[in-house]
């Protein structure tokens, strides 16, 4: 029997389909995103060292010495060359008959995660991955000082199918003058839960998931990685801080370390279980003016691109997930190629992985 | 300068991007969905005449004579062999800790639109296309008698990229025990507009679009086809009845005729302008218990699949449209291959096409 499950954050119902149930191997014919066969450096790539002049002037560069826009960096951020939004100007809200418009004001930046052309995020050393997280935080903190920006979303497109146009490992950041509708819905879901229970929804989700265990994929002292109960997509993952924290920018050093470790572990498991699939990830943090409030609890969503949304999903907003979340979690928990024992640089993840508990409702 | 535009139905902001502006020819490398090169009949196809036993028993068959599940039909509807929802049973709402679930109850049917294996919807005679619309209506009217179903969505996936797994021309129907979140948002948008103006939002949209003309693609006596002001996707189209009507099932015979004509015209223009792209379409009608209310105004959405949603869209719900709606409408209005003069079977569309009015704001 298929099942409707409600996402308590967005209040949306998801259909977990059993008639069409798919195992990891059923998602074949998907783009395989593995950069390791590429050269370490490409003359044409605007993100490779030595090609700094091919991008707009940098807004961040982590390097020991040397000038801005020279090589020698290990993380670098630049404005997007084809930005979706323009950084200069005012909003100028206006009506066009019954319609509402405003200028497309915002910031659109690219964070180049490594100087190596053939190394994607999951395969960086943990210290290098921590520096990527520090760069996200630095750019966030710089941009949120601009009062025009109400929200800053950090995201990643991994693979062509997931919308990436350049292969060199990078993430992006878009600052918008409005709080996005998806975040508004999450805030509304958290407020309704708090009104009723006087507790944070995601804090309770963490407690329930750790107690239940069926959807837990990875865990360390500060974070838990779960397949959400009402995951929209097969093998979708949430990385949630165990302690209540509205903004990812409030992470302390030890939290950044633990975040990098668990992010690496989750991405390696996705690659190992699903044969290097394309994926998107988005960092859901509090709106700029709610950072100090109790109302939000940040998290990261990882969304492997294994299926396509079709007319039903687009028309209704109801997603059909063809892999039961508890089964996806069980597959992802399994040891195997790419899991901690085989990948020395993520050894921490092995220690913190929970025992593969029984299957839960399915 | 890019522009934010608000969709008055869903209240969502869309970014109309100008830096990355794309013309029809820029969407190359997309799947070309043209069935005319296929044979007229395929032994393997479960939707071809003579293969009726390969589907579950039919729930509708338009034929002059002969028994159910024999050949001789020109439109046929059957339950989906791999349904997303199960038709038998009760909802059994239940909690799993803090989560909410219910049984995946619903109906999932396939409407086979033609016996010909190599003819897609846009290339049917108008009378045949009218019969497809009658079949949608018949199945809708049958299913809405079941009190468990709160909403019935009719949709089409055209091409592999759009989620179609079988090439033989077909649409689908899913009845759900809940009103989908997308429809709830549209109802909310229409209610807010009505509270303020005491008029129907889509009735006002029709008036404004016809007066402005910049986004109008086709028009006849009863319907107008526009590129929505805040279209999520490049070359997205809405087919809207000019007269206020909550449910598509209330169409009279003359309205069905005009609807079939304008639907055919719109699909032919999409094929001609964009070189036979994959697309989805969804029929947004009132929830079953609001059919008699003033609160909804039905329409059809056609969504060519030219771009992929990426991490930003998935995380925020804000879509980036890289073709300005007024420019898309201008391209679609142009006469040319596939437009009425070249395609005799849609000659009516030529008569009803409006003059290509000037460009409007862009």
C-alpha cells in the first residue's frame, strides 16, 4: 500500500510509492559525475589557478601570500559572470496593472572550492572542506550587512543533470531582497509546531530520529544525517545540527569541523550507494533578521537527481517518492566501497556511524 | 536589469533574468519529441489496438461497436498498471511520533488519446482532440462521485525528459484524497484578490492580457492563450477560459470545441517555435467540493522542458526564467512552419489568431 506522508516543515504531502519501488541499482542510465578522470588543471577552465583573470575580481581568496586575483589560493569566491540578479540599485517596487514587480536586485557569487580541476567537494581533505564552510560563512557574513538582502541561500549543483555548467568543483550563493517562499513555508511550519508544543520542530525531529534510528544514515557528536520521513526525492538527505541553532553562521570552530566531517561522509555514501549521481544541495538557514530568534533551525538538504518531476508533481506540488525513506537509509548505512573504512580521509564518520537498526515502518 | 515578478495566483516571486536571456534557438540539445517517424502500430505497445489485454480492464472506451477491451476504440482509459496510489481502502490517518501519515488512497488512470502509435495529441483532428477532452471530462465526472477524492488532476508528460515512459500518446489522471498544496496556494491567491477587489483574479487577468496584448499567443471566442506574466519556465503557456468557470467539467459542447481548437493551436506553436520540445501539461480545475463556488477559475498550464531546476530553485522555490515572457509570446505568435497556414488540420487556429501586437514591457 502506498503511503501519504506529511512534511512537518512545509506542510506538504508526499506520496511514498510502493508499486514502483526502486532500489539503488534501478537508477541506472543517470549521468555519472566523477571528476577523478579529468586532468588536475585545465587551460580553459576559469576556476583553475592561473586563470583568475577569466572571472570577475574576487570577493574572497584564502591564500598564504600573494595578491588578490593571483594564484596560490585554496578557496576563492567571485561574482557570477552571468548573475541571475544585479547587485547595484534599489528595489523600485511597482505595479503593472494588477501585477507586482521589483528590480532584480541581489548578489550572485561562486565559491571555487579547490584549485584542483579534478577533485569534487566530497574528495577534499577534511581541513580543506572546513575551509569551504568557512568561506560560505565569510561571504554570508559580508553580504548580510547589506540591508537590502533579506535572505542568503548557499547551494551546489553537482553534474550537468543537476544544472552545473562548469565541472570544476564550486558552490554558489544568491542573496535575495525577499524571503523565499520555501523558507516562508518552513518558518510557518516551525511556528505552528511551536505554537502548539512550545518546542522547536527540528529539535524534536532530531530526538525522534535518533530514538527511532530507521532513517539515520550518519551521526557524530554535533550532527545527524537522516533520510527525511517525507523525503520528496529518493535518497534525499538532511544534515541537521543536534543543538538548536537558527543560523549556520553561528557555528563555532568545533561545529564547523564536525559539519565538514559529516558532510563529507554523507556525500561519499551517496556516491558509493548510487554510483556518483548528480545532486543538488541547499543550505537552509534563518532569514537575515531572524538569526537571533528561536524560530528557525538550520539544515542542509542533499537531493540526488535520480528521477524527473513530471506533470503531476509540477501541477500539484505533490511529489511521488519511489524509494521508501527507511529502505534508502538502510542502503546508505551499509558499509561498502566509498564508506568510511575504504576512504581513510573520512575515518571519523566510521566511528560515529550508528548501528544499522531495524527497518521501521515501510 | 533582471526583474522580480510576482505570480498573483501562488504569491511566488519569479526572477526574469536578462543576463542569460535565451532565444528559442538557444535551447538546442533538448530531446526532440516527434512521433511521426514511428510505425502506425507496434506489437509491443500496450496502448496499440489489439493489445488491449496488456493493460488492466478499461474504464472508458469510445467505440462505435464491439465489446469493452476489444479494438475499434478511438479513445480508451485504463487504470495505470503501476499506480502511484491504490484505489481500494480507507485513509486511516495516523501519527508516527510527531509525523502524520495516511494510506495512499486514490485513482491513477491513463487516457490513451489515439489508436495510432505515431500521432501525438497536437496532430489529432480537432474532432478527435475534442473526444480526448470529453474523455477527460467523463473520467473526471465518474471519479468525483467517490467522496474520498478531494481533487482530480489531469496531466500529460510528453517526451522522456518530461517523465513519459511510453511514447504512445496518452494523458493521465490522478485523484487524491487531499487538495494539493499547489491548488491550495492558488485558492488562497484567488481568495485574497477577491477579498480586496470583489472580483475574480483570473477574470481580471484575462481582461488585462487582452487589453495589453504583449503576452497573448492565441485567442478565440471562448479562450485565450498567454505566456503568464510571472511564468516559471521559458515559453510556459496558460490556456484560460474567458468566461468565469470554476470547473473544466462545466464546459458546454461549443466550449469543448473551442478548447480543443486552442489547445491544438498552442501545442503546434510550441512544436514549431521550439523544435518539438518535451513538455508537461496540467489541468488546474476547482477541487471537487468547490465546483459550484465562485472561488476558482480553471486553466491549463503547458510547460516546455527546456531548462532544469537546480539547487537554488529547489531550495528557495524561486524560479529563474531565462526568457522574458513578452519575448516568448512574440516568438510564439510569429507565423512559420507548424503555424496554422502550414498545418491544414488546424486551419481554425489561423482564423482566430490575433494580430501580432506590439511588444509591451520587456
